[in-house]
C-alpha cells in the first residue's frame, strides 16, 4: 500500500488519563486505508514529521484514531498538544510499517506491548474481532502503574465478550484497590479486580507465557523492551519468522534470536 499525504480534519482531542490523550481525524475512508498495525506520520512543520501508530482498524466511517503520550517537559510533545487543540486541519502521511496483523494466518496470536504501544495492538484486535478470527489471542500489556493502562476498559470488555481472547496486564507497581483507575472501571461497569502479574514484562513472559511454538507474536515498545521480550520468548520455542515489530526495522539486531538462548 503506497504512502500518501493528505489533509485531515481534527475531529476531537480527548484526555484518556492525565498523561495520554486520544485524537480522532476525519477524511474520506478510502484516503485513510491502512492495514492493522501500520503507522502514520504527522507534520509539525516543513521539516518535522512525527510517527504514531494508528490505533483503529480501517473502517467505512472515515475516522482515524491515535493514542498519544503527553510529556509536558518535552518541547515537541507540548508543541504537538497545542497544535492539535488549536488546529482545524493537519497534514498526515500514511500508511507506513511492515508490522501488520496477518488476518489469514490461523496461528495463535500473542500481542505484547508497553504503554501507548497498546495503540498498535488496539488496531490489530479491532481487526481480528471484526474478521471473526477464532484462534487463541493473548494480549500482554505492560505499564508502571495501573492508571498507565489508559484504555484498560477495552481490553477487559474484550476479555469478557470474546471467548478466544485472554488479557494479561503486567505492572511494575502493585495497584491500589479503590484508586481513581479502579473507580473509573467500576463506573464503566467493568470488572475492576486486577488479575495480572507484577514485575517486568520480560520476566512475566519467561515465567508465565508457556510454550511459544507455533504462535505468531507481535511486539510494540522501546527497542530495549522488545529485545528483552524476544530473549524471554526464545527459550520458550518462538521462531524468528513468527516475530513482528517495527523495532526490527528502525533498530535491527543481528542475530534476532540469541543462539545461546535457542539451545537453552
């Protein structure tokens, strides 16, 4: 799918948490066509284009969604937030990226992400459920604290409604019952109990993920996080050809699988 540049209407900017906001753009549906897992680039000025994962599967409603981490101390982040709130239209370039969900592959699917890396997985899950995929699908979502699981209600609702889907949150800090995030989930009518793992995502995978043989794995996060997860999955039988991540394109590692871990 050839990348194209277009001007989109900024339909809404919505805070999901104090640190993450959702932006929706509107344009002709055919102009927004993309595969689940691809990303776009947003123009800040004549020399600056910023990449973001597209957070929704392509549809006929002509809406495109982004989930953006807001870092007030970073100049580009504050500038972007101000631009999105003030602008009526922005220039986008899309689609890009080879880490896309293969909707025709019947293999079990494992999605692993950290923070707003969930946006890429959100698009993949929407597409998978819209297609009616029946193979097992797992989502492992890592964050520092539970409020950083900024759209956890979606994951919990899918876990309750999709019999082939399992959700595993992984937190560095133990959640507090009755905190703001817990109350928000309860207010939305979602089961708010925490049924996940504590610690680092790679450690949780190593201990609890089970065999990766025959599974298709998609990863989204920083290079350090992604390669730590690859190393955790390697002794569990994952194959290099079954791994997909945008990190492999912009921060490649050779060899992808550590030979010492393959034989472990």
